[in-house]
C-alpha cells in the first residue's frame, strides 16, 4: 500500500519548505501532496483559515493583506508556487503533487489550474506545476 503525506493549505512557501526539510532531517522519505488555497477573496480565505486553525499562515495573510489579497483574488496561489519553484530542487524533491482547496469555487480553481503552467516563471530546473509535479 502506498502512503503519501497530504498537507493543509498554506499562504506562503516558507512553512512548506521548512516542513519538507524537517521530514528529510527525520529520514521520512514519503511523497508529499501540497495543499494550495485556490483563488478566492481575502474574506473567504480568512473564514476558511480560521475554521482550519492555520494560525501562522493567517498571520502571514493578515500581515501582507494588500499583496496577498490582490494576488489571491486575481490569480490564486501563484506566490506559493513561485516560492517552491525558486527553492533548490533538492528541497522540493519529495513533492509528489498538489491539491487545490477550491474556496472561491470550482470554476476559479479550474481556471487557475488551466492557466498556471502557461504563466509559470522560467527557472533553471523544470518548474513545478499543480498538473505536472516532480517526476
């Protein structure tokens, strides 16, 4: 039986990278499916974040509401993806895929998934994609 680790959604890449590093430090070699908050208004994201108890990410969202609020309303979790893509390949090697929490609705989540790979930054290593995770 295959076992994967599935994460809660997060508003920034740093806690995800820290978590992946802690898994590696403990010699836990399992595929990780990263949760992404799909496109939604800041009010909707705040409501779900409070229900799910993700305090650190909530503080990040509140502290940068202008930057994240506009980003999340218009394009979805691009900042998180860009942060993961910019990390060294070894830091993200255990990422086996992504799952989207469609807080703003299925249509917005679908549109973001459809459009993100086209808008992904060009990096020295192959970019991560919600549709095409690490091999």
